[in-house]
C-alpha cells in the first residue's frame, strides 16, 4: 500500500471510529447529563417542545480525541494532531462551563480570544494567503488580527446557529467533507484526518440530534465544531490548499444567517449580545416549518448552491471571486425574504 493510500485508509477509519463512538455513547451520555441536571426546558426563545438533555458536545470531543490518538499512533502525522488535541480540550472545557452556568459576554470573549491566540501561536502565523487562487496577499501583521477575529467569529456563528434539531451537526458534517475534499486533492494528511474526524463525530451525533432531537450538543459541541472548522480554514490558508474565498463559500450558509442577523439587530438598536430568536432558521420554524423541514432547506442550500459553487471555484480560478459573490448574493436575498415574510418570534 502506498503512503497516500495508507493516509486515506487511516483517515477514513478515524471517521467511522468517531461516528461509532458518538452513536454508541448517546444513551449513557444523555442519562449522565440528566443526572447532572443539564436539561433544556421549552420556553419562548427555544424551538423545542420537550425536555432534552444538553451537553452532548463532550461526547463529540471524546470521539475526536480518540480518533486523533488513533491517527497519531498509526500514521506519521503527530505534532499537528497534538496541537489540535490541546485546542479541542480547551474549547470543550469552555463550552462545558457555559453549559453548566452561562458566563458574561466579556468573560466568554476573553476566553475565546485566548483560545484563538493559542491557535495562532501553536500553528504559526499566516505569512500570506490566497484571497482567491490567482490573487495572493502578503500582510502578515494584518493577518494576525484578522485571524484572531475570524477564529472567534467562526466559533460564535456555530454557537448562534445551534438552535434547531440537527442544524449545527449537519453543517459540521458538510464542512468537514468539503475540507476533506480540498485536503485530499492537495495531499495534506493532517487536514484530511481532522476534517474526516469532524464529519464522523457530527454524523454520529446526528443519530441522536436528528429531528426530533433526543440529545443537544450544547455550547461544548457548537463551540467545538466552530473551532475545528476554524482550524481547518486556517490550515487550508496556511498550506494554500484553500483560498479565503473557498473557506467563505464552504461556511456561507451559516456566515450569512449569523452576520446578516447580527447587523440587522445592531442597525435596529437591539443589544446584539442578548439571546434572541431572529435568525432565518428560527423565523422559518416560527412561520410553521418543522425542524426537519428547516433542515432540508439548509441541506438543499449546501448541496444545491454551496457545493456546486465550491466545485466551480476549484476547477476555474478565474471564476472563483465571481462565484463567491454570487453565492453570498443569493443567500443574502434568501435571508432577506425569510426575514420579511416569516412570523417574527419575540426578540430582545
């Protein structure tokens, strides 16, 4: 077996191992969370209608760590995986503390910026990136500041979007497979392994989180998905396996919903950091769609708009920036229509 084939086999075994650990661990984890009193009760801002244990993200983190240990033992990829283990441990601990007792926005941001800073220190700064494949940009000092903000934002946008059954896990599965494709095409074993571990853990969690959800991931899961997606984007930019445009296209469905909603709240004079239920997916549920139907809408966007756009961007660098603009324009128009047609739930 060639080295490339060996990496593929090892990474895919990690994928199925992570999925199996989460799928088999759902019942004992849910029982343990109930004993801890970590239960989400139905209320005005929440979209679920039954009491559901919260904090299943710790199971996802465990599955990813087991997968990372497996890959580190079997393959020659070790040092980057150790870095990722540290980051996963820290962000899961932060999310777990939030699941136990929500902290102030200031403390949360301080902790998130500290984790983002550690990512840059451990993985090394970005010296140059491709805005799109035919356009290189060299602004290392600027990249440090933007990478910090970007990593914190990608953590939070997955946290914000974790409000409907299967939503965050489905996006993690999609992003992981998209990055796995990019890293496979560029022969990047570290990125490939990490991307498939993310997808595997999300696939396993969907067994319990598919509508109607029997287990919620909580902040320990949504922040975990966010930081891993951020790590994949960072590694993609660092190794030039992906351009900034490609990274934005991959996460565009979540980026548009969270960013447009945040801007709208700020412009309308609302406190942006307060809990609310005004994202497009929340408006769709308030307008009468079930969690499963909303999930179909977002999967349709990822498979019908995002995936084809990413394929075109990968094949034709000249069209990459135009494709990126078209994707975001379509999603923004869709967000606008949802916001102005759906029944508005209570906002703060």
